[in-house]
C-alpha cells in the first residue's frame, strides 16, 4: 500500500496519511446528514438520498485515491442541493426531471474533461463572475439555513423578517450556531460536525430529539426512472448549464487550491488533472442515478492536507469511513428531523463561500456591478441559474460600453446573447 500510493516519495508516511484521512472525513461528514435533509424537502425519499450521497462520495473519492492519487475528497456539493430544491418548487417539475438535468450536466462535464473545451470555458469566464457565482451560492445556502433555523421568517409587508428567538427550535439553532462558530474560530478540527453533535445532544436533553435507533443494515437502494426527456420538454437548459458551470468552477478551484497547499502543483499545472476531474464527473453521474445532486471536490480536504496528507491513501481512508457510515442511517435520519441541528452548518458554509469577494476590484464599476448583481440575484430570486444569466449579460455589456470590449472572450458575448433571448422568450427555463 505504501509503495502503491508512493507515500515516501510524497514526503509522508502511512500513519500520517491515515490520520489525515480521518481528519478530512470528520470535517466533511456533515454532508451525510445535511444533503438528505435538504433534498427530502423536494420530495426525494430520505433513504434514497442517504444511499446516493454515500455512494457518490465513495465512488468519486476512490477514483481520486486509486487513479489520481491525490488527498482530495469528493462528495455532493453544497449549494447545488439547495438549488435542486428551488428548481423543483419554482419550475413545477418532478425531482426525477431535475435529476435528469443533473445527469446531463454530469455527462457533459465528463465529456469536457477529455477535451480542451473545459480549459477554454474556464479561461473565458472572468474572475469577477467566478467569485460572484461562488459568493451568490454562499448567500443562497446561508439564507436557506436561516429559514430552516427560523431566524428569518416570511412577512407580507417586508417579504422577510426576524424570527421569534423564544421559539424552542429557533433558540436551539442560535445556540448551535454560536457553539459551532466558536469551534471554528478556535480552529477545532471537524468544527461543523462537532457543532452538530453538541446541538443534537442539547436537543435530546430538551426533549426535542427522539432517538429510536443508531445502527442498522444499510437501506436498500432503489433505482428510479430519470426523466431526461422532461428536461427538454420543460426547456430546463439553463438549469443544466448552471449545474455544469458551478461544478466546473467549484471542482477546478478547490482542486487547485488544495493541491497548491499540499505542494502538488508542477509549474503552475495540476498533474493527472484529467483523472482528478473524472472522479468528480463519475461521482455526479452515480449520484444522479441513485438520487443526489452533483459532486465536487471538498475544500475540507485542506484539513487533511494540513495534518500531512499528501497521497491517495488519505482519500482511501475517507472513502472507507463513508462506507462505514452506511450502517448509521437511523441516527442520521433522526438528527436530520431537527432542522436546528443542520441549519448552523448551512449558514457557516455560506460564509466560507464569500471570501472570493475580497479579490473584486470594487472601485471599477464595470467589474463590480456584474459581480454585485450575481450575488444579490441568486438568493433574492431563489435561482442560481438566474444569477449566472444576469452576470453573463451585464459583464460583457458594461465592458463593451466602457471601451474594454476586447478584454472579454468572444464566448462570453455568445452566452450573453443566449441568456437575453432565454429571459425574453423562455423566462421560466
């Protein structure tokens, strides 16, 4: 095993890799609880999402471990799950149709991985839009967390208002948020997971959590009919594009960032990049087939790298621990039934995704405003696709009228025109 993963050549050892794998798993284990909680709101059976979440994480992470040999873990990405729910609710389509869109985006991503189109697409989209999309998704899922916690509630006059902190569920969510924030500030490994555990314990002793079981045989996965045809009949092309675009940015950015931290970049490039990106695309395909949203490289992998993880042995451990988690579905379902436990994780993950806004040139209006428009549009319209569309329209337009049109890649003008036509003639797409 040591020779297979070239552990010594990477400047590590087996003990360090095992510890790094456990650390990475602990920091990202919240997805096992949060993903089924979110998708069940769209009508997807809890057990189905639970199985799909773990299956896609195991498949993607093992490909990353055994083929790419990188300490970068894969699992269903945050943000895309919330977007999935919003599409089901706002477009009036079944979750099978939206899973069809997820599958199409995964297949397109897999195709792009083996061509230069992926590189062209990544290079053509300017940094302000990339940062804006990430931050917009951050606000999107943070807003979802605030609603789940009861901190933000509907209001007829102002649309939203501050919730009732005397409500037991809201009070517990606030306590859980404060506990988790303190753990994060103290740099405690696995802060999100530990915060959820502490909140759950408090909820149990307050009589808000009824634990009927902890361990059981894994739920039986059920293959359902993906409605790919429904994607075309409902003209959900923008949804497919949104899934694809965000997955590309999220995965590529995270992989480069973690690889840079681990010292794995060579002359500014990522060796075995196709193998690494294939892990994400295959995991997304598996997830869509079983009942989960697109997968992505996890930034939490940096926690394992910080411990010393440098090879695929780290991610092999992560994959093994995800498999073990299959036997804990009763406790996972119980915890997810109390939204106060999972809501703080959504809020904090949302805050993590805002960091890229520090790189925006806010004094240059032709870059600042499109970014701003993307960020505010996503949460206020409950649509990541709409936010992307607005950004792709405004950025080339403002650059053109400011005399900087040559700075914009031609493909961006094409996308801008497409999105204008889509908004006019297919506003529901």
